[in-house]
C-alpha cells in the first residue's frame, strides 16, 4: 500500500519568542530604573547625613559661643557702672531704705511707704515715730518700731495690718511671715519678752532676770509665728554662759514654763545673734562658733561650727548664713557663706571696710558710702568699684549685670561694665 506524501508539513526553526524579548527588555529597563532609584536614595541619605553634620556643627559652635559669652560676662570683675534708667526719688539723710516684696520700703520719722521698682509708691502709711527701726520676714511681713518708744506697726505687701502700743519702751522687735511680733521691752530691773498678733493682742509674756534666765541678747521668731528662739546671757559660777531656749506657743498652756520646749547651755560663749533661716532651720551665732538647730516643734542641735577668727558681721537669707571674719595675721577679711546644714560653701578674702552687708538671691553685696563690692555664691568677685553717689540700698534685678541702686540722688537702674 502506498503512502501519500504530505506536502503541507514543514519544520519551524527555534527562534526567540517576541514575548520573551519584550519581557527581557522590560526587565532590563526596570533594572536600570532600580539602579537610578538606588542612586537617588543614596544621594538622599548622603544629603541627610551632611545636613545632620552641619546642624551638629552649628549647634556645637553656638553652644561654645554661648558658653564663652557667659563665662566672659560672669567670670570677670567689673569696675564701673553705667546708669540705664533714672527715677526721681530724691531723699535726704533722714530717710532709710530696705529691700522688700519686689520693691523697697522707704521709711523715716514721718511714715513708711512701699516703692516699686520704678520709683512709684504702692502704698504710704504716715506715723510719728522718733527712732524708727525695721525688721522684715523676707518678702512677707514687716514691723516698724519706735526704739525707746511704745509704738509698733505691722505691714505687708498691701500696707498696714495693725498697730501695737506697748506699756514699756521697745528695745528690739522681730516679725513672722503672718505678722506676729516678738518684742524685747526695757524694764528698770530686767527686760520683758512679749509676743503680739498683728492687731496688737498680747499672746505671750516672758519675764527675764539677770540671775535666772539671763539677759536676752537676741530673739528670733519662726515663719509661722509658733516658735520663739531666745539667746540669753548670764553668769554662773563666775563664768559667762549663753542659754539657748525655744518656746512653742501652739495651744494653751497652764504655766509660762510650759511654753519652753528645749534649751542648751554653752559656757564661755557670748551669742549676740539668733534667727530663723526658714521654717525648719534656726541659728545661734556666738563670738567664736555657730549652732545650727533643726526642727519645727522641738528643735535639736544638728551642727556646731567652730570659728578661728573674730566675727565682724553676720547676715543671712533663707538659704545661707554669711559671716565677715577678721584675718588675724594679715590685713583684710574673709567672706564666708554656710548653707542650712552648717557646711561652708564659699570663702573669699577681701580688703576694705563695709558698713552694710547683705545677701540678695545668690549674691553678697557689700557697700559703704560710694564703695561697692559684689560676690556671687560661687565666689566670683563680680564688682569692685565706686558708684556716683552714696549707696542707701542696692539689689540685683532681672537682666545681665543689672541692679537697682537707691542713693541720695534717687533711684537708678544700673549695669556693671568694664
């Protein structure tokens, strides 16, 4: 049987499929685009890195510049002062000033006024007091008393809180933050210590005697007015003895002795200064040592600081106790600051005499006539020079090297300069 030959059958050669070519082309383009994308991403990463480096460098340079400027401003001693603003508030030699409540108390024989930092009176309280003495409890309350007279007036930021009339001449008066006043009154035989509220009501009366309690050298009253500190001086067995006593006036007591809550005796010590730094810390300063007490209801002795130099001046704030000590074997003085625990935190030598020394914030300001010297808490001698007029009061305000100065010519805002 014959087979017929199929003439329509042919063999196709193995050539590339068009679809595969297209796919290969697309893949190639995608790979090329991926490479471009990777390049772009790398450039972005490099840009961000360079930007971070620039920002870090600029920040570092700015910080270094700021620190440098700060050190230049704060670590040098200025010797001149420039008046920035002048307020007319002229006074004569019979007017006194004391920093109080973001302003200044201005007082004389005829009255007392609170003056703001622009020289304007916030309030004015007239009176007739022959020999005014003023005590303040920081920025909370003030008492003005007629030393040798019988009048005391209690004041705060708003003005008069009350008036007190005593039966005996006033020797000394201190005030608490609430306006409770403790006064040492003269007597023919021995002084009396009497506490009043702001309205003049008698709260407690303590009798003293030279042979018993001793003579009250100083008194201090706590912030809340509940605790009274007295430093007595007496003679026992031929020796001088300081008696430190605390009285707690909280609650009713049957006998006057019941108010006494604690006390210590110190032989051969004379302690003319006693005060409260804050609600929990009180200090008694003797001729050659300091006693730091701690506690509200019944204080306890926490630290005794022995001194190897004579004390010329004592001053304090709510954070620091300051001393001016006279050098023994060389000229000049030592300025010291102690914290509330009795630890010495600053000591600097200086020369010159200053009749006024105070702490304002973290600065110690010393002045006498036109002379002025300022130290910071860290011991930097910030200013040493003279101002144009005799200084009656000075304290720092917000701003670089800015201070308010009260003088006989008025009130000025000044800046320390080279």
